[in-house]
């Protein structure tokens, strides 16, 4: 499946490949609303059957928790969790899911390529 994304200063999507590796899809663009005439980056990539793309906000990577309640989740932990999920994935994959913070704003969205 061909995927095309555009970025207005968003975090780079992560792709969980069929071999369990996590790939960052770099797509640079100017922050929406920061300048009067922003430029947006575009990027195309392919998802093979069963592969997954994760679109997420900084609400996920900046979430606090851990033993102290103040530890930031961070990018590295997200990549590790996504790679670990590959090892545990069931054959039945949802076409999408979202998780929301208390204020209802989306934190993450996934899409898998059809089999």
C-alpha cells in the first residue's frame, strides 16, 4: 500500500516493518501557525501487508509516569515498545485504534496495510 504524508511540524511517523524493525519516516515541515506562509514537507513510502504505521503526538512521548511519576516516556521507549509489540502481535490486527488523553485529544493512531 502506498502512503503519502505531509508534515506541519509534527513528529515523524514510525513504521513497524514485517521483520519487527521500527523505521522512522522523516518528513520535515514548518510548524503550523508559527509563521504566516509555512512550507510543508511531503513524503511517500510503502507498507507491505501486515505492516503498521504509527502517527502520534508529543502527548505520548512526553507522558510522565514510572516509579517517581515524573519520568518522561520518551522516543526511545516508544520505539522499544513498538518493536516489542511486534513479537507479541496476534494475527488479528485492527485497522485502527486511538487513545485519548483526559481532554479527548488523540495521542496515537495506527493503520495496517491490508493482507
